[in-house]
C-alpha cells in the first residue's frame, strides 16, 4: 500500500483558528449545522479541535484545512495542511491604561 493512498483515507476538516495555545499549537473551531431531533429547526453547532501547527503559520481568525494524524500530545490528533484564507485584521491587546487615557472620567479634566 502506497503512502499516498493511506493519507487520502484520513479525515479532513475546514475551520477557523479560534486560539493560539502555545508553540506549534492552535485550536480550530469547525462549525456545522444539524436539525433538531424533535422540532426540525436547524441548529448551529461547533467542534473544537486541538491542532498541531508545525510552522506557526496560522493566526487567530484564519481559515485552515486540517487533517487527522497520529497522536502528537495528550489532546492533539490533527495537523494543519494549509491556510486557506488569512484573517482580515489581527486583533491587538488593549491594556487598562489605554482605555483610561481614551475615556474621560469624573476625576480627569477635559
């Protein structure tokens, strides 16, 4: 059995990077829709996958394709194949001092 054939049998999924957990690790959220068993209304659901990112190339908000792989750590069973679409804007952390400077309060003079 060739290596290519064995890889093609693995599951793949497409989702969005929701968190960077540490070096070479990300969380990918895979959304899907399913009907309610009794009322038949379509419900939005999601699966969160712990994914190995060997090159640290994915950022929060990126759309990525992942593939099932051997266990890499306690939770990681998936790895990134490629980044399909980059996030439009990278969010920057805002500190309390930045907010305090921008918003006037009773103690500060205008």
